[in-house]
C-alpha cells in the first residue's frame, strides 16, 4: 500500500470515491446523475488544488486509490500568543469497503496527522458520523471543550 498526497492525475478516481462515499448508505437515487456530479467534482478539485488550500491524502494499491482524506487549511487571524497560522479541517475520509478493518484508514490518518504537524497546523478538526467516532478516537481525536457551533438548520 502506498500512502501519498494526491495529484491531478488522481482527480477521476477521487470523484468516483466521493460519489461512492456519499451514495453507499442511501437507498434514494442521487438528485443529479453521475456525469453531472463528476463534472462538479472535477471542477472543485481543480480549483481546490490551484488555490493550495486543500490537500488530499490517498492510499493506493496497484494504481487504484482505495482510501482518501481531504484536508482544508484554514488560515487564522494572527495572534501574538500563538504562532500557528492555521488549522486543518478534515473531511471526506473514505475507505473502499473491501479495504476496511485492515488498518488502511488508520495508516492514512497517521500520514495526515504527520503531514499536519510538519506543516505547523495548530490542530485538525472534523465532524464524524456516529459510526466513525470510535475510529477517530483510536486515532487520537477528542471532543473539544472550547468550540461551539450554531447550526443553520
């Protein structure tokens, strides 16, 4: 298994993984067809990579991406007391079903964490699904004691 940052040649596979991730647990058909979604995702990936605000880590086996994790670097307002200029928002973490429970996701998350530390990010944040909470706890994530949110729903 190879763990690495994604490159532009990965965009097609990343688009398909996103589709598979978001349609895996639903019985309802997506509101748009695959080709329309594919184009939206390819446009997003091009813009995300050109901006430099996003990094995607992948696990690859024999040329096939089997897991992914998207990280958006969020620039912080400078503070004199802390020198970390940004934090990372982790999203779209997905491992193909055939590769689950084999340590692939855990190793991918270790790569993301090491990368974030090397980049000087203050922290990584994410909003896990209920079924993913134990995975993130094992990876060292904790529930924050300071953050608050205002849901728009």
